[in-house]
């Protein structure tokens, strides 16, 4: 079969067939009397093999190696192709996301486009100072789409920068609550924790419902941040987790403040006091935890708390007894 007929049937141009020949990928088996290239059936099968491998993304050099090296293992090459394809998709996805965000900012000219691009790049900088400056600048200099701010705050490890990003979200007019709520579905506990911290700053009933769901998070740190936020909002479901935090000495001051806020509701005050006593007054509890009990009861009103403090004022642990007596004196004075 002559080269023109091969080109017509295979869809590979005569120019490319000659290029394949120059690279040694496929050589016509024979020549006609007039010197024209003549391809055999085996040659044509090889051409189709070349095209099939190229369709997988192999370079011509890799194609030649795959066809001619008897020790060539396709599995390794396929793994490399999978990795390269994923990297290419990731890069294209990032580019698409950036373009969509620039479009969402509704730039009116190239200066606006360039300014928005600069801020988006700064939000992804390795420098915490640059990220913080970008977060603060996003409010005044150029609008940054809320999606970019949410993505930044969910990935931010520096607490100062995270605070700036949450402020920028609040100032943007769109606090990104839906996107932050999606962050609670992340497999990464750190991302879920940051989502809770950000949602905690949004005073809204729907957000409260989302935070209540976070009390069942498999990660204890996420549950604690959710409990602190819910305690301030007056959600009684947070009480058990807050009591655990006091017992374990984890953010116990903040937990005690949240319990105090909850205890302003008479129906909850005795329940909270009883829960603290049940959790911390036992003889098997570490002394450091028992010493936190009187302090936790200090701002809990009601007879249950007063009775517990009175009993603790005679505790064998002198620190517990003195603290309880001092608090009782303050309560009597009030």
C-alpha cells in the first residue's frame, strides 16, 4: 500500500508518516519499482499502535521505547501518565477557578483585573505578612470574591491572618456561610475546626443549627470549638462538652464563661451545677481537675451551686476548701 493510501485510511498525514520514518518509528517494508514507499500490513498495524499510544499522551520518544524495548514495562509508564494528567488537571482547575473569581469581581478595566490577580496571589503567598495585608486590602483596594476568602480562611494556619480573613469576610457583604458550612464536610479535621471558628462569628440562627451539628464531629477539637460558640449563643446542647473541657483543663476558662452565660437561664443553672459536681467531685478525679470545680461554680447561680460550694469548703484538699470558702463569701456579699 502506497503512502497516500495509508494516509487516507489511517488518518495520519503523509508528512507525519515521513516524520515517523525519520525517527525510526515505522519504516515501509518495501519500495515500488518507481522508488515509492510501500507499506505492509504489519507496517500499518505499527502505525495504529503509534497513534494509540500517542492518544494516551506519550511523546514520540516514549512511543518508540514502548514499541522497541523488550524490557519495557507499561505499568510504570501508565503511572507516570496518570500523575502528569492529574497535575495538568489540577493546574487547569486552579486557572479556571482564578478566572471565575476575577470575573465574579466584575472588573471594569485591566487595572482592576491586575489588582484582583495580585490580591489573589498574595492570599496564597508563603508570607503570613503578605497574606494578612491582602486580606485587609481586599476590603478597600479591590473586591475579592467570597469564594477566595473562604478558601483562604479554611486553609490558613496563622491565627492572626485567619482573624484578618474572617474580618474581611464580614466586611464583604457576603459572609460565605454556605461555603463555610461545606467546610464542615471536609475529611481534614483542621479545615472543619477553621470552619467552626469562622461560623462562630456569624450571628445567625441558621449558623447556630450548623454549629449544633458540629457537636457530633468525630474530632474532639472541633466539638470543643462548636461548644464554646454554642454556649455563648445559649444552646443547652453544649453543656456536656463544656463540662468535659473544664474537667480536662482545655480552654477551661472560656468553657466556664460559656457555662456562666448559659446559667443565666434559671432552668439550666441547677443542671449545670449538678453536672459539674458529678464530673469533678469524685474521689477518683485528679486533684488539678477538682481544684477547677469551685472556680467553675463561682458564676453559676442557684441553690445547687451554693450547696456544692458549701460542701467543698470542708474538702480535704486545702486549695479546694479555701477557694470554695472564698467564693461563698463573695456570693454572700452579693
